[in-house]
């Protein structure tokens, strides 16, 4: 019981660190688009260009990402809060959602603030999570403000110009 209380407290205090919100996407072995909301996205290295995100070991999509070979991180814009929720809880988050069909290797979310298309580089043990590292092979951005998560809720940057 004490461990549960410590985990709850840790989550609460970690929530004081504002993060961006993104959706990691890939295709499963059958070619179907898969995706999951993440806020543990970070740059690792500029040379070579490496980024990372982490996924819970319990995620039903973890095996898809580890087997995919390629994935994308789609940084969500301030007006994409519904997409964040959809990819966090839905069994079929792509239902009725447009994705960039020109990209046959990794699905890209239309309207995202930025895309990082990556080749799977490695993964590392991260306790109850797996840290996935990718080599950035293509990227794109558009003007706009990011979706931000802080203290357990979504927020927007005041004065963000993009």
C-alpha cells in the first residue's frame, strides 16, 4: 500500500513539470496504422540525430513499435486535445481520422505542429516502461502553438507565436 501512495505522490510531483503532447505512430506487421499518446518525448543527440520516447510495458501497442522498424512522433498543436485523448484511450483511434496517406511507411497525423520520422535505433529497459530511441530521417513543422500537459490537465501557452 505504501508503494501505491509513493507512486501517486511521484506522479503528482512529476506533473509539476510541463510537457508537450505528442502521438507516436507506426504500422503493425499487417500494415495497419497504430498510435499512442506520449508526453515523454525528448531529444537525445544532434549528431547523430536521435530522439526518444517511453512506453509502458503494459501497453498493447508496445510490440507493434518494437517490431515496426520505423515510427513517427507527431507533436500536437493546441487545438488537437481531442486527438490526444483519443490516442490515449481508444482501441481504434484511427477510426474516421485522416492521416497523411502519401507516407506509406509511417502514418502522420494531419494538422500536427511537427513530425519526426524515425528509424528504430534501439530500446532500453526503463523500469515499468521501455525507452525507444529513433534516428530522425525526416522532419517537418508548421507555425502554431503546442498542446501542453501540466498538473494533470491540458493547457495552452500564453503568448506563444510559433
